[in-house]
């Protein structure tokens, strides 16, 4: 488990050394699996995102990862995006495909009920699976995968609401970056370029681009326009990150789409009693969970903020005599929803166990004095060692820091 300095920034190496994720040739290239510690980080991240979205008025849905080929013909994916899609599967006379995006499913969910202007903006969110038939030569780690868990949402709204919804989405992204300790490398207004496959509707592109430029201008962020980076159905704001090797990638996006509401014939009943067409704002706060975790691993070198750490508190009894007290502390931690682990004396000397757990934010050493007095001697990851505290006070301090998603210990 020794983390070597020169490979600090390679999430693939860290992922294996820290037992976060791995791959198996029998599962296939680009199809990593998550080990318990990686799954704990991912779970904390997903819960965080769902909480942020709930508080911002999003409603969560689930939709299947498969759909009929016709669904993607209607959405336009089939004609504009099929080289990135897995081939269809024949199933009793019809063809189904692994979905390349969640938008068509959400459009159908929107369409499944009569909608009034009073329901808008309707913010529909899902952390859902999607698939991309990447060639095996480009696959690696968590950044280029064939099975993607996407933090996705679609806001169905009136034309008047688009700018405000897109602006709020951009704010959510920037707020999340602060909580996660991620620094955007730049903001990009992604436009269509020559030779790409784009929906042909010049007026629609002009309006959507003007809206996104207005959002960026009023948000006060510096950005660059880039041709050839738009989605096939519309322009987008991309939030770019850079990895340890200097490679840039898109993590978060906000997109304005007039195309799919048209394709799916979406409407809402306006105050005038007539049918109107909504606009779809597509947005993702952290993009794919895989890429987000890869970036978090590299950003923090495996030393995650306490609220994301796979193990938040390592319990270290000095000798077997303190085992019952240590086991009791573990129970109390689990009851508080803390991710705690007990490293027993048979796993090595105290110094060796402290070293093994050096990426764990909090270590609780329990010697004879602490055991007798219901005290905990905390060692923090940053090297500081506050005076021993009553156990309840130590746990209150830790849970408060975690609940605040504090970067400090
Ligand atoms: Zn979408």
C-alpha cells in the first residue's frame, strides 16, 4: 500500500494501491469494478449530489439503461452519434440498444403526463447508467470507460426561464467544486464546428448560443469559445479540469436544447390555455461518477476530505487489554454513521498501524489511560495531536467537521 511520490497523480496506480477499483480482462476493457473503499467514496459522492439537487428543487427518477432503437432515431442519436453507440440487440423482432444518454428517457417521462406552465421549471434528475463503445486502445482507469454512471438532469422550462435555470446550474457546479476541492482549469462555450454532425437549424443554434453566452457573461467567469465541441443538438458550457499529466477533460456541462423538445413533441399548457413548447436545459454537476472520482483521487493524492474518505476514523487500541473499549467505540461510530475501522494489535505495532492508516483523516489511539477514563487520543492526518478528549466530545468534533464538509480536520 505504499504510495510513491512520483505516481501521486496517476489515479490508476493509486486506485490499485489504495484498493479503490480494479479491472479484470474477463469483465472486459473499460469496465472497471469498485472495491469496498472505492464504493464508499462513490456512495458519499452520490449522496452529496442527490442532496444538493434535492435542495435545489430537483426531483429524482430512475429509468432503464436500454431503449428501443426507434427512441434514439427520434432523439437524433442514431443519425448523429451512432459510432459511439453499442450495436443494437435483436430481441423478438425488435431492436434494443444500450443507451448513449439519458435525455430521451427523461423526455418520455416528461411527456407521460399532461404538463401545465405551473409545473415549470420541472427539474428531473437521475444518477443513471449509459454506455459508449470506446475502442479498447483508448480505454484506461476510470477516465475512459464503456459503462458510465452519469450525474444527469434535464430542466424542462419556458423560454423565459432558460437563462435563470442555466445560471443556477452553473452556480451549483461552482459550489460543488468548492466542497469537493476541485479547481476548474477553464470555462468553455462549446460551439459547432466544420465537418461535425450537427442538427441543421441555424436560428435555434443562434438563440441557444446567445443564451449561454449571456449566462457566462452575467456569472462573471472568464471563458473561451471553442468550435467543434458542441453536442449534436446544441451548444454547451463546459467546465474543464486538468489532470496531473496536464491533460484536459470536460467534467461538468450546461446545455440549452431546442431540438429534442421538438423531436419528442413536448408541450405544456400555458396560462392562455394553449399548447407551448418547453426548452430542455441539460446539466451535469460532476459529469460521470467515474471521471469525477478519478479526478478526486488525483487531486487529493488519495487523502480525501474527511466527508469523502473511505475510512474516516481508524481505531487503534495500544494492546489487547483495550480491545473491548475499542470495539465499543467502533459500535458508537457506526451508530453515528461514521465510516470507522478497528486495527487490532495483531495487525502490527502501534507505529506500523499508524503508518498504514496515514491517509485516514482521524486516528483514535486508546491506551490504558484512555480506556480507563473514556477518553480518546486523536491523531489527525495533518500530524497534529490534540489533548485527549472525552469520547463523546471527540466524536462530536469529528461528525461536525464531516457534516460541514470541512476541508479542515
Ligand atoms: Zn441530456
